[in-house]
């Protein structure tokens, strides 16, 4: 444990408790707390039962095969995720039920039923085949929040192509890096979209990315379905319009039987090096956890209207906008734009308009709403809501209480869900019909999940503070890092050996066994719920000709959770000016994406280093947070700290 971790200083004594209401518990999908003991007594049996909730073409032969640190689940079984999301709903009352209600930033609404979605997915799956895509090929998806993004995912899954979604807010460089890493053959993008009233020229960004990729054979371009098309250039022979390729395609396409362990998707996430990791998820185990968590955590019922506000570019969008909701036959809302456009109450307007019952968002959004005022949710009828969720970062108790009061009318249970891109689905949270919720506390591990707190040596700590680890494989666990299995072993299974998955988070656990997850303990920041590696930002900064060296740290931020503070030294006699400062921020945004733009760039004549030349980030964090400095005795040159502090205090006033 890094003893300097600021999160551990913030010990919290939470005594407020919110047991499930009788009404909620009486209708909940899980009402009996004995599920925990039953799952613990026979985890494989538990998961096997859960797997029976899905349609399998052929049953599995073995439930789990664990050769630490590699695991296989449901070997011998075949299934198809797109079949489970669509086809199996078509023979009953869900056939004409809305799968998605999409709302554009400008208020356009489109609804697709399960049958309509099935036809569109089949059409596009056939079109992909015509474009030369077959099982195992990688397809990059760079799309805004539109129904076609879900069609693209499901069409890939249907024919066994592996999708790799790149968040549409990422830069051309980030897109080309990801395309190159997994050698994608095809890219699906759009002419553009709206974000806070501004047009995002996505195809132009994609074209730029394609200048430095070699594997892409075709680009499918979706025209934003309503309003004026955005101007963009189409390259003859390479680029095709989505509406053209599906026009004559057959609306029938058999779902490819996939082995449980066939790869479903790759999703890149930041790590502690400059290069993002391609997290690999497979078909069977991932689907089982998506299904189970939708039923158990979100308590989804047939008549619910569910809205997860995440973008499909993140894991939450994969599991809880697309695969989980569709597998359980839910109706979901998809919203194109920003929470504060055109007004700061846009989310509440949408909840009221679509009568949303289950609402899942991030603490950063909740904190922004708190700032914008209680009167905004009060203006709207939020009485349809019956459950709230939180994900992506620790939710502070004040934000939890605000969410509970002003959004949930002190009536809705709140599920604070801890999980990661790597875990595929929710790992730690309360079950809303069973668990007593506590503000700021994620709760117990899900049934069947062996999450524990461990100390520096890997020994289990029943309660107290420690590292979050998972001591037994679970079905939706990442299987490897694309093209770099060594990094997989090194990142997650080297600290305490191949049996113990180390999540990279610090946590506390109370006597009831509930977890309070405190945050990352590695060089990864969590900015507005998004993981950003400090190394990525540092590489982007030194890529600028004026920068000689840089060190990036996180700084507590009221709304974003963490903000990015960058310390730089400049080359030769370059001097820091306000213009250069702005230019450096813009450079990072251009290299990575707007989410990585530093809040503050601090100029230093030198960075504090140990005598062996290692940058002392701990000191930089102390400076950025304006805290008393820790131990400086190992510094090679103690004077640099004073000059940095002076610079910081001047900037912060
Ligand atoms: C953090 C998002 C506290 C954590 C699903 C984790 C959380 C990282 C919570 C994963 C939570 C996520 N409470 N921290 N409820 N949920 N985190 O891969 O640091 O984008 O390691 O997955 O977010 O981020 P990722």
C-alpha cells in the first residue's frame, strides 16, 4: 500500500443506514439473502445455474477450467450474444416491445422494437459479410450515441467478428493507435453528431486517423438519422454509406454459433504505461454476468424503462447500455448528448418524458447536478423512478445523500456498483431488495464473487484498509490483453502470484463486510469517471517541441473527482507564457482527446527526483493538493521543491 495515498487520510465514519423498503423488497428479483451463502458454498454450481438463463446452441461440458492466471468458462458450450439479445425475444410479447428509445440532443426521438432491431442487425451483419468481414476479424467502431452503434455491435457479434469500440471523444491519434494494435479490417463511423449544440465532425477525425493505419479495408459511414447530413468526404473504393449497404441486404442472417471462449470484444483502457491495454472479453462468461447483474442489481422487470447514461465507448456502455439490457428484454433510453444541453435539467426532463424507472449514472454527473441546484430536479416529475445506480468512481456521502433525496425522493434504493473494464460486469454492490445501503459504501461482493481486502503481503484483512483483490475467477473476467499476454500476467497477477487478481484500487471494509472503494493506487487517474494514465498525458506533453520533461499527477476536484495537474520543464531557453500554457493543454487534448486536457500546467525549472533519478510523484501530489510536504530527504536537489511550490502558490493565488 502506498502510505502516501491521499485517499487513506480521508477516513470516513458512516453511520446512516438505509434498509430496503418493504414495498421494494416484496417485488425484488432477489428477496432472500441466503443467496450469498448458497453461492459461496458452491460457486461453480451457482454460475452454472445462472448460465441456464441464456439460450445455448449446445450445452457446456465443463463449468470452469482454471489454470492460474488463465481461465475458461463453459467450455464446449456454444451460443451467440446477438441471438440472446434479439432472436429469443421474438416469439413472445417482447417482439414488438421497444428495445431502445433514442433521443437526440435536439429532441428528436426514435424508437426501435426488438423485431425492428433484429431486422436491422441482420441486414448489417449481411452487409459486413459482403464487405469481407468474417469470424475473428476485428472491426473498429467510432460512433456517437445512436441506435446504429448498437446495431454495429450486435451485427459483429452475430457473425463472430470482434468489435473494438473507441469512444467518439478520443482523438484521431488515439483511434489509429487502437486500430493498429488489433489490426482492425473495417471501421464504422458517422458523418457527425451533436454535443452541446456543436457539430462533432467524426468522419473528418476518422479520416485523419486512417492516414496512419494500414489494416483498414473499408469504412462504413452512418449518416446521422435525423436532420441535415453533415458534409464529409467519401474515399472511392474504401468508404461506403451505411444506408446504402443495408438497403438491399437480407433481413435474415443466422447467428454464428460461437464457442463460449470465442472473443466477443476488445476494449482499450488506460494503464500505467503510455500504451492503452486491449482488454479481451469472451462470449459465454461475459453474457452470464451481464444477464445476472441486470436481474439482480438493477432488478429489471418487464415493464421497466431503464436508462444508463454511459457512452458505448466505455465498458459501462457495453454491458449496461447494450448487452445486459437487451439480453433481459428491457426497454432502454439512449441519449445522444450532454447532461447540460440545452439546460442543466436535461436529464430530469428525459426521466420525466420517458417515465424512466431505473436510472444509472456517474458520481461526477451527480456532483455537477448538486452544483446546478435542487430546484432543477424539483421542476420535473421524477415519480416514475424506482431504483438509482452509481458507477465509475467513489461516490462521496454528500453526493449519495443528494441523489437519495432530490432524485430518489428518499424512496429509491441506490446501488453503488464497483467494477472495471477488466471485470466485465458489476462485482461489488448491494442487492436492492436485500442489502442495507450506506452512503459512500459500495457494499458486499456480489454472490459468487470472492472480492477481498488484502494487505501488503496478500493476506486477507477481514476489515480495515487494504488493497482490493479477487481470489477466485469469475465468468466475465478479462481473458488476456490483446497481443500481450505477458502484460496481462504482469499487471494483474504478479503482485501476489497467479491466483490473486489485483484490481489496482485501495479500499476499506467495515465489520459488516461492506466495501468502501477509495480509488486507484497506481499511476492511473480517474477524471469524471474515466481512466486516464498519467504516462499517456506525459507522453503527449513531451511530444510538444517546447517540453523537455513532464510529470502528471491527480488533484482533487469538486466535480470531476480528480483533475489533471501537469508539471513540465521546457527545452533550452523556452519560457512559459500564458499562450504556451494554453497551447500545451490544447496539445494534450488534440493528442488524446478533450477528456485528457490538463486543468493546470505548472512550469518547473527542474522536477523533484531521487538520487537515482526517479521523479517523486508523491511530492508533486502534495504540491498540487497544497498539502504539507512529505519526506524530502531522499531528494537529489531539495531546492527544486521550493521553487515548484512558489510557482504553484502563485498560480493558485
Ligand atoms: C473506479 C468502470 C469506487 C475504480 C466500470 C476502478 C469505482 C475503475 C466504482 C474502473 C465505484 C468504478 N466506487 N470506484 N462504484 N466504480 N470505480 O475500467 O477505481 O472505466 O478501478 O470501469 O473505476 O474504471 P473502468
